[in-house]
C-alpha cells in the first residue's frame, strides 16, 4: 500500500509538524529568567486568565438574571399601578 | 571628509564610563566633558528602531514615564560596534531603592508595570525589571533605561518577572507584613531580596493572600524545585496570559497598603520646647539665610517630615529631604504627592552610617558623598543627636559636613534644652566638650561663620557657615 510505503516519511512529517506546534520556546536573555520563575509565572498567568473568564461569564449570567428580575418587577409594578388606577376610576 | 572626522570627538578619549552600566550588552553610559551620553551597540539596533518607529518612546516620553533623549551621532567619531549615541536628560540626584520609603518603592513598581503594559501594546516587552531603572524627577518616579525594551516574541514569558518579584514585591511585602526597615535588605542584595529568604521571614498569615502565596511563597518553592534542572525551560505563554500576569501583579502591588502607625519622630514638633512663635522665627531665619546664599540645591539632613525642607523647595530650590525614620519619610512623600511638590525628594538615610558605594568593586551604586557635594546642607536639631546619642565629636561632624556641602545652615542646641536633657537622662554625661564655644571652635576649622542668630523664645542658635578652602 502506498500509505505504508511512505509511512516513515508520513510519521516524520507528522512528528515535525507536532514539534512545530509544541516547539519549545527557549528563553534566553542577558539576565537569568530562572526556570522556576518561568514555570510559576505561567501557572499564575493561567489561573489569572481562568479567573478573568470566570468573572466575565459570572457577570454575564448575573446581568441576564438581573434583566429578567427587573423585567418581572417592572411588569408587577405596572400591573399594580393599573389595578390602582382601575380602583380609582 | 577626513578633516571633518578629525574634528569629531572620539568616544574613548577623555570619557568616563558609568560604573553602573555594564550588565546589559545593548549599550552603556559614559560622561564626556561633564555631559552624559548613552552608547547603543549594533546588537540593539533592531529593538531601538522598533521602539522609535512604533511610537513607544514618544508616548512614554510625552507622558513623562521615560526619560527623554536626543540622538547626537554626528558629534562623535564612532566605531563599527556603535549604532547610535544618545544624550539622555540628566537626573540631578540619583537615589537608590534602599533609600526609598514604602510608597516611593510602590510607585516605582506600578510605573514598571504601566511601562510593561504599554510596551506589550506596542509589541515590545521589558527585558528586565530592576528597581535601579527608576529614578525620581519632579516628585514622581521616571524610567531611565531607554534600552530596556525588546521586540516581543509571540508566546514568550516575561524574563524580568523574577527580577520584578525580588526588586519590588519582596521588599514591599516585607515592609508591610514585617517591618518598614527591611527595605535595607536591598542594600545587601544588589539584585533584589532572594525569595526564599523573603518567604522564610514573612508571617504565616501571608499564605492566605493569593498574591503573596503565589508570587513569593510558591515562587520561592518553584525556584528551589527547578534549580537543579539541566535543560532550558520550554513553554508557551500566550499574550493574553502575559497581560493577565501583569494585571495580577498590578493589583497585588496596589493591595499592599501600610497600616496607620506611630513613629519615633512623627510627633517631634509637638514635644519640642519651641513655642509656636519661636518655631515661626526659626523658619524666618532659615528663609533669610537661604535668601543670602541662594543655593541651587539643598540637602536637609534629619528632615523629619520635611517642614523645613519646604522653605527651600517652595522657593524653587531642589531639595533632598533625608531622615532615618522610614515612616517620617513616608509621610513626607505622601505630603509631596498631595501638594504636587516638584522640588523635593524625601529619602531614608542613617547619617551615622550613610549609603556606601556598593556592587562590583563598590562602584556600581554611589556613596552619598560621591553624589555630592551639594550647595547647602540644612542640619537643624541634628547636632545633639550626633554628638550625644552617637558619641560623635564636633570635629568629626564638621569634617564630614565639609565634604558634603559648600554652605551649612546648622542649629546648636545647648545642654540646658529639654531635648538634650532627655537624651542625657538615662546615661552618664561624658560630654564635657559639648558647649557652644567648643562647637564654634571645631566648626571654624572647616567653615567660616558668616551669621549667627538666636532663636528667640528658646536657647537654640542658628548659624550660617561657608566652607573654607583648605
């Protein structure tokens, strides 16, 4: 089979493509970044992003319910005002 | 062409390289004929041009966040290694992080983060985060290292993160949770306070605060855990995550606030034996003396919260307001921020052990004496603390002051004054030479007394002295 014929090449290309995707970003500069410092900052940044999205969606959900709650309150108030007006008449 | 080139200055000839600028290969600072220059090497060419063309330099300079500079390549005969010569605006007095109070260090940290955020927006990044890259100008912190910016490589982490934690977060958390005087650690550790040391000194309660837990405690653990790793670290950190990290650091620094506390000198003016009338007279005499000598700059030694420093700064004289008490310096700085004072800089200084030259060859950071002399020193209600509390003979005091200034406004407080009595209350009076005549006699060896005035309502005397050319 043709696939098997080129299997080795295919695997190599796949491996290289994967390597491109997860290509290690070697951090070098005139000061030492420190391995431990790089790892912890990645962890902190990841958590910070999760917290950011959590807050963002939480606000969306809250605003969504607030909207309905306000709408409900408004409708209720309007019904009550209508009833009072009817009573007055 | 040749003649033209010969007229140009050579960089090497008659120039003095600044001892503090050798770590970064992007360039160095040098002084030639009293003017400060910055040499940019070819290795920094790409980054310099990008910062210039992206408008990052302009926006930071316009907002007074970065020191301004002008390109003056044409004046110099340059080697192939040199890309450009800049002439940066000069800061009149260089101060160091171990001389700053809590809020000065906090403002410097916030400035670093603000610059980092703007750099990322311009597709650049700060390659370091040293507190020594910040100075104070017009009462506000300003970034002085024009070559700290690098083109941002997508998905790369912040190299300067470790340095930021060691130079800013560590001293600030130690000052907040442990003791205000712990900023002095920055004098011992030139590249910031080691995080394992900070972590071990901080109280357990700091584990509850997420920012201290992650940026200090877990950071220290992570450094220890990976210190023996032989391979270089490889991980991607998307831009979004980097911005989240900077925002997180910003809120961590913003949340560090000092508790209200009393200080040794805070109520000093309430406890002195001045009447409010003689206090005003003292201010008037100092003002008169300053009007006679018209100094360009003043160092107020033992300035407390800067009450007398403001006499000088209010009339446009650049004033450095030194005090040993970190809380007095803190209050002075907060007052400056409130009043938007531009001519005064409060700094922490123990005059009996002033900032020495530190770093490589003890030359990287200058001693106090090397940053002088100043035009005028104000030494008000100070001599009795030096002579009695610290057993310093008048001769030693006069000799050191003569190295620091050209003019001296000094107050003499006799033994009959309640402040001196208080100092002698718990110790044997061994100070047989502490009297006015002896004071004048010793100071006359280094200074000539121009004026002497009594502070009416007290037994204190104010002198205006000028340094003798020995």
